[in-house]
């Protein structure tokens, strides 16, 4: 099969997975609770998960049993209802150890009636500070929504309900750090950050509303499993993982532009160009889509 046809089929197959919403196995099969297990609960045979924040030092965290280099990781999330100020609900991938790699979805709570902030970031070789933030175009506390991270040798894409909201391309050959060699876990968590999470820390958590509960439904993990940090494992995943999809489709581009034009509230590149501290990061002048 030619590479172009293989890439097309990969795009079609991945789009189908996103439309289905539920992919892969459940939390009980795939994950362990690694922090404050008394604040986590699994029901429906492990397909439904709640993580609760009960105090400023007692939240909860779930971590996949597998580590991986490249793949897609999906789940459905219903965020904390009501006054969620100061709370952070997360869904992300991360390596452990020095110079870590990380791909973030973080959901920053707010006062009742005010929108959540969808916070995205990427770290590679320990280099981060690549934040882009959005307001959701829906109420993320009213129902479940699909959040997916796609990570392959070409790019990282953040999806919400099959809509790409951000792309970060692999420009490692041009000196821009990109995660290619450190196995990552998938994480979900809820924790307190009222010193910065809501309106820069101006609005604090109302602990009389605790516990704050985030709900997760099902989890999909389609990855190149890599359980060690040796070069052989990373080389295998870099060899075995196709670089497709390496571009968004025209329809995906249309949706991405609509979200970015209508709902972006912070972009580290725009901030740097507008007189932020330090030089403009080099990837800000490189094509991402």
C-alpha cells in the first residue's frame, strides 16, 4: 500500500475512533490509583471513575499501568459542577525523571456561572512554557466530552469531541525540543491550586462546597508500549509508529481555525510577540498545520 493511501486510511480510522467517543478498555484494566485512593471510585465494572478533591492537600490521581512512546489516549470527562474556583482537573501524559516530557490537558475551575479554562501545554527535554488556553464552547460540567491526545512522530494534536484545538509539530531537526525518546504514562487527577488557577489566584476555593468531584467515563489507550528508557525501546517505537496522520484534513482545519479564532484566550507565541520576556520561541515562526 502506498504511503499516501496508508496516511488517508490512518486519518479515516482515527476520525472514526473519535466519533465513537469510547475506545479501548476501562480504568480498572488500564490504570492504578497512585495518590489518595480513598478519594477515587470506580463503578460499572471499572468503566466509570470519579476523582474527588476534599481539601487543599487531598485530591486524587490515576496513572496508566503502561508507559508508551507515541499513540492516542482518550477519555470522556464531566468536570466539577458549580463553584469550582481554585480546582484543577487534569488529563495528560508525562514521563518521570529529569528533563521530562509532558503533554497537558488541564481544566481550571471558576466561580459559578463563569467558564472553565482549557489549558494546554507541552514539555520536551524539560523545556515547557508553551501554554495555549481556550474557553470551552459548551458547558463541560453538564455532560461528558471526549478529550484526546494524539502523539506521533510528526505532531501532537489536542482534540475535544473530535475537533482539533491545537497542533504542535515535530521540528526537532531545527532545534525545537519534541518528545521522541522518553516513555510516558497517562494521568488523570484533581488537585487544589487556588494560588493561581482561577483569575490568577484572585478567586480562592470555597471549601464549604467540597468535595469537588470530576467524573471520567471509559478510557482508550492505543499506543506503542515502551517499558524502559533504553535507546532500543525508543528506536522501536520511532520505527514502528507511522508518521500519519501528519496533516489535519481540510474539515479539521476549518474546525480548528473556528475554535482558535473564537475561543483562544492565551497563546504563548502571541504573548512573546507582544513584548513578553525573552525572545520569541523559534517554533512560533514555523508552520504548525
